[in-house]
C-alpha cells in the first residue's frame, strides 16, 4: 500500500489580505519518493466552520476539531510534523488539546494519518479506524513508532461523544478503508447534515476490484444527507473560497448543499476517463 501524500496542488492565492498567505510561495522538497510541499505544514488560521466543528489544519491539509462537553474528536492528524501546528490551532481557539478523546482519519495515507501516534501520545486519545484500512495503518510507522489502533469500526458503525454522533461510511477505492463520516450540527436554529468526505480519486491503473469499489462509493456518497461538505482536501469543497467569504452576521458559506457532490462529480468523470483509456484485460 502506498502511503505517500496525495499530491494535489495548493491554491495559487487565498483571501485578500490574509495575514498568513500573503507572500508565501508554494515551495517543495523531496522526501524519499514523494514531493513534500512546504504548505503541507504551513499553519492556516483556525476558525469555526459550522456548529461545533472547527478547522485546525494547515493551508493544504485539513484537520477538524469536533468540540463536545465531554471532550473532543479530532479528524485527520495529517503528517506527524503537524501535531504541534494542530495543537496550537486548537489552543488558539480556546480549547485544550489534552481534551481530545478520539482520533479519526478519512484514509490510511501519511498526509492524513501519519500523526496519529504522536497525537495519541500528546493527548491520551483513542485512535479509531475502519477495519479495511487497518493493515495499511499498521504499516505506517513514522520514526519507527507503532501505529496505535484502539478501536476498529465497520461500515455503518457510529462513534459518539458528548452528544455528537458520527456515522462511518465505507467509501473505498482511494484506499480499502476510505471512510466518509456524517453527523449533524445545530446552526441558527436549524439541524444541518455535515459530511466529512474521503477522497474519491482513482489510481492511474484501475483493477476490476477497485473499479467495483468506486462504483459503490460514488453511489453511496450521493445518497448521504448533506448540507455542509467537508473533507480531507480543501479542493473537495472549495474551502479557501468559502473561508474568504466568512463574515460575522452573513450567511455561512459552508452551508452549501450544492457542493455536496462536487468531489463525486469531478472524480467520477476522471475515473471513467481513466477506465476508457486502459487497454482491455486479457
């Protein structure tokens, strides 16, 4: 299993006047066989997305804090080197990093879950994972650290803490255990459905088994209730454009049901194009 970063491009520019993004060049360097972009670890200004969900990730690698009265859930630790970045973002929002009780990840690639062991060490939180991604996570050992897995869940299982319940949906293809989480939040007197989408990007060569996984996943994602689309890469839900529109008292731009199938629509078209270009199997 390849645990290298999902090498997606970072946005060329961000919100006008943004103190972090002004003058930052998208530099990169090589780390083994992967290209590491410096923006993978460059802090993004933390902010409340909707309800009790907060953005605590970097410029290009999303992490989300789901705050509850009984402790917090952290979705996607990203690279191990980002643990202190995430900790500072959580603290800057007024929360205690030590109150993180559950660690989840969308899929078993290093740019999303490499930091699980260190964040568990820092917080004492439980690391939970979809069963199909466990083998790949076991192979992920930054600095020789064993990848902790305290609880294994399966398609349709729920993860609950402090009045917040997430449902784990297996949306395989990008990895065997690629997981889309859904939950609900309260915002402005409304109950909203939130989806933490997993990447639906297919590999360059698609086997029949992987093709079947993607066919199921595209259908499943489109069937899930969604008012707010989030995910493991900001491009899946136009994060930077929406962040630029956040204003006190204005309608929340992240409440955007029309964007809920954006990732599925784009990636399914690319998936079909890749399949069409592949030579027929003998």
